[in-house]
C-alpha cells in the first residue's frame, strides 16, 4: 500500500496548499446537496402493504368463518375478563385519540419547523381519508349479499357496520409520513394508542377485524407512497458528517470531490472540522454522541474576530462564520479548473451506484466509496431475488449495511491475498447512516472499455487474474466491464468484489468463466475471445462454459451491452461446440421460473378466481344432469374433424409431398404437447419436428409453419367479418349499426396515429419484420399455385367450422341454441381473445372468454360455464389418449 501511495504522490497533479487554521482541518468539498431523497425502502414498504391488503381481502372473502370466529372468541374473553369497566370509556377514548394524535403530531412538527414533512403528512392523511371514503361508497354499490360486503361489513353478531374508517386511515397515513426523525418517540406512543382503540372497536363490534386491518394498511400504503414521492430528509453522511467520517477513517483531507453521477448540480463548500483523526483518538469517557452541529462553549460569549490583513477569500469566509466550532459554509469562489477537468475524466457510476469520492491529503489522493443505508435495500432485494430465481446460487445476502461493508472488505483482502491486483482497504469508518471505505488511488488506472486496441497480452493477463482467484476458491460473480481496469503498465486490476464468494462452488466459478468469455467477446469478437480462452483454459473448463452462455448467468451491465448483438451468445456456443465436441450446446436450466411463468400462473389464478368465484355449484350440477349424452357424443365426433382441417392446411402449404393421413396423425399427437405449451405453440413445435423428419430444410420448415399459423389467424378474422356482415334473413346483407361503424372508425384512427409515430413503426417492424421475411417466400410460391392456396384456406375453414359445430352441439346438449351467426361470432371471437394470453393450451383465459361470450349472448351464467367446461373437456382433455396413441405410432415409424 505504501508503494501505491508513493507512486500516486509522484504522479498526482498539484493541488492548492491546504488552509492552515490552528488545530482544525480545512476542507474544500465539492458535492451534491441532498437534503431530501427518495428512499427505495419506502416504495418497497408501500408495495408490501398493498400486497397485505390483497391478502386480507382474500381472507375476508374466502375465510369469513375463520375471521368471525377469531373475533368472537377474543371478544368473549375480553368481556368475561374485564367486563364493562374497560369497555365503557372506549367511545370517549376513541374520540380523544382521533383528536389528540393529529394535533400533537402537527404541533410537534410546527415547533421543530419540519414544514416539508408536515405538508406531506397532511396531504397523505387527506388522500388516505378520501380513498377510504371512496372504498366505503364503492362497497355500498354492491349487493348486501356480495362476499366483499359480508366479509367486511358484517360483525360477529350479524349487524352491518362501516367497512373502513376514513379518520383511522388518515391518522395511519399521518403517523407513517412523520415516522422518521425527531418525532419518532411521539409517533411510537401514538401508534400504541391508535392500535388499542382499533382493537377495542373490533371487540365491541363497531368494525370488522378485516375492515380494521385494511384501514390501517391503507393508511400505511398512502403514507409510504407520500414519503417516497415527496422525499424524506437525508440521513446520508454529507457535509460535516462526511468530513468527520473521513477523519475517523484516518484521513486529514484537504479536498474532497464527488465522482459518481448524481441527481442535482455540483456545489462547493468550505468545511472546518476539529474531529480527531483515527478511531483511537476518539475514545471518550462519556457515551454521549458527538455534537452534530456547530456549538460554542457554554457561558462564553461568541466573538467574531477581526479579519487579519492578507487573508484570502476562503479564510475570510470561514473566519467570518466561526473559528471555535465545526463549520461548513458555501465556497465564495467557483469550482477550480483542475476539479472540473477531474470530473470530466473520472466521472463514474450512475444514480443507483455507490457514492465515490476523490480525497486529497497533502497532495496524495485516495479513493473513497460510501455505502448508504437508504440504498442498501435495493442491493438486498436484488441479491435475494437472484438467490430465489436462479438454481445453484449460494450468494450470501447481507441483511444490514454493516454486514455488506464487512463482506466487501473481507472479499477485498482475500482477493489481494490470492494475488489479484486490487486496491487495498486503507481505512473504514461509519458516519451517520453511511459507511466509508478508503482505498489508495492507483494513478493512471483506466477502464478496460477505453483501451483500443486490446492487446493479446492484456486479455491473457485478465484470464490469469481470474484463475488466481479461482485457485483459492474465490468467485467474483459480477465480471462486468465497469469492474475491469488497466494500469499504466498494462496490468489488470479487478474491482467490485462485494458480490463475490469465498469457498465458492464449482458452478459459481463457471459463472465467472462464462461472464469473462462473453465480456472479452464483446470487446474483441468471438474468434479472439475463443483463442484467448483456448490459451488459458483446459478443454474441460471450456466444455463447462457452454451450458452457461445465457442471459441469466451474465451481469445486468453485460446484458445491456449485448442488446445490439443478440447473436453473440449463440455464436459463442457454436464456436465452443465446434472447438470442443464434448461441450453441450444446450443451455443449463438456471432459472427456477421466468417472468412468463409468473405471468402464466397469475393469469390462471385470476381466471380461476373470476370463473369459479361466482360459481353456483348447485346450478352447474343441475345443468350437467339435464345434458343430453347423444349431443355430447356428436360434439366429440365433430371436434375430431378439426384434425383433418389442420392437416389439410399444412399439407397444402408444404411444397414437399406429405401424406394427409400421416399429417392428420401428427395433428392428433399435438394434443399432448398443447397441454404444456401456450395456445398454438405446441402444435407448431410438433409440425416443425415433423417437417424436419420429412427432410424439409429448416428455414423452409420454419417459413411453412409460420405461414400456416398466420393463415389460420387470417382465416378466423375473415370468417368473423363475413359472418358479422352476412347475418340476416335470406342471406341479405345487413349494414353494420352506427355504434359498430363508430368503433371501427375509432380503431382505424388510433392505428393511424400510432403508425404515424416513427418509434412505434420501428418497434412494430422489429416484431413483424422477421415473421414477414419468413412468410414471404412461401407466399410467393403459393401465389403461383392458387390451387394449393385454396385447399389450405379450405382446411382452415374446416377446422374453425368443426369447432363451431362442436360448440353448438354441446350447447344443444344443455337444451339451448343460438343462431349460427351468433354462435360463430361468440366462439371465434372468444377463443381468439382467450388464446392471446400465454397459458398452456389457453387454460383459464379461454374458459373465461367463452363463458363471458355465452353470457353476453343470453345464455344463463351457470349453463354458460357448464357448456364451456364440457366443451373444453371434449376438445382438449378427452383427446389425450388419442394423442398418446398417435405419438407412439409416429415415433415407431420415425416420423417424430
């Protein structure tokens, strides 16, 4: 470390001589003023309390007996134990609490001059009261027997009570907003009284337990939202706190300059501090905290000394305010040019990165990283999410800021001990709600991304640095470009070890290798990256990288850099498998779940709640009992014709000769795959596999399957339009109604406006362009063979018509019927809308859409649900045995 400091001192640019002010240090501070900040923790708290409201609502609707039973038992216990002595003054106590809590909190904020917090608190309280009142009015619009009304407004004695209290919600929001800071003790006791009053109201039957809990949670959601939007008073180490922390960490700074990109303009201050340097010098007999503001000796009148001749503007500014205590004053001079040049050269990071400072002491520069408590929740949640989402990740998630700092320091030490070039930790200190870590500055250090061209020796040195860490069982886990730097003598320095692991698993080290190979490929291309890996790694190590070349294994920064080179990972996997045949090209399943899985599960749950939440089981069973089994048999047989129509389309659109019978068996076999894939995706995958087995070239097979899917969608839309237009007696053409024309005109207008926006046109072409490029060659060929085009569309019509007929037969089995046009529109529109949601076989969304469509067409809701369920059983689940037999037959003949 001494050697690094010596080199830094020799090459560091000269800085202005420090001010000599007796026993105090004088610091030129360049920083961003952050009086109020948005705390991510407030946003997270608002989201968690909102989720809690949803959970309580579900419990109130589906666990009414449990909630009522618990409330009744507690009420009986209190009545028996305390009698009327306790319950008598509750009404008076409620009034006092509702009146005194807001008054005391507001008066306290006024006396402390916390005007900003007071305004936010009042706005939050009013918003919470209004939302609670609107919720009460909304419940009043529902029927008295609605599950929400029963769960939220019926007390254990069966009497109707208000669901929510706007006053309680307002007080909850008020206390939440002012919860931090000097009012914390008053707020804590206010919460005790408020919760006591709410509990007594529930026990007396003046409010339901679910309604009381939701009222408090609503106030918390609004309060935390107001705190996040308006911002809270910053508790970060800044100004005097920052300088004191630097001195406690062992520095006696002359100048402190902030380097990370922050919200707000940079300003300059002059700071004079008499805080001791180092931790030992601060040992005191008393345990009282150090004063946080400039103070004067008690009993000694404060005298401003006369200005001495020759003092510059800086010294005059400090002496003009105070020379006895610790002070911070704005710098009367502009930011020096050398500081401006430094910011232009070394500015780093972003709004969510750690704060970083350049600190000079007697001309020697150090780099300081500041970890803030309000930002810790973001890193904690990110690490927790990664641990939950990815398999094999053993990353330790530190719950506190101190543990995070300790882990970062430990990783820095063990990496340096392993022979990795990393700036050592020269000091550490806690200040306010922050922790400061000091490292000596390495002069001439520059990001790897700024090196061009990148020499082979430098790439090999990077591989050796990572290998040195891996030899000691250390994994970095975040090898991104921002963490790789190059020294003046082309030495490689690796920083950002706070996410690393000691005694890491093999999978974690493979993560590092995959990240590093991808990073190098981004810089110098796939061939040079593979050549460098080949020179450094063994064949076994290279083979282990291939399955991890996927987005889930890469840092966020690398994934963003790859957005313009989406084929990079595929090219790397191909190069690896070509170089090492034993390397698996199939990506390892790292994700336990993906965003699509979460979306699918959410859709299924919502559909189940919506469909079955209003289900009257008695009506459904009665409808089943009345169903005609012969109509059901006819419906199943009509549904089988869909296989023939689907096979006819694929056969017609394929230039190579395919047997209709064999292609029909392929469509039957797709019945199994469709149960585990989104609607339309499973059959398309089976069709693609079948065409490849028939020796159709892969690009042609993809184009054929894509065109077939597009043609089915187009056929459905055309059939919908034709049925809607040509519906009427004797086949006469009926003009659309005025409302339909207005809706169509509005849709056309909206589409025209969207198309006129260049950005939207670009996004649309990015999505549709690949599909059109795949479909176009096949469309050109079909236009030259109009017979095949007609046969293909005929097959699509047969498929859609068979489904409509089957749907009508099921409806007839329950004693109902609809006009053919209405039936066709109901089925085609509902099935198409439900299939747009990505769920396996459309389960959930399709049922919901079909049931809603039949209900709108005039079928009773219980019968509509029964028809939908039976239809889906006949056309989806009952076909599984046939699909299994067809799949076994095709596999034996090597056609799948």
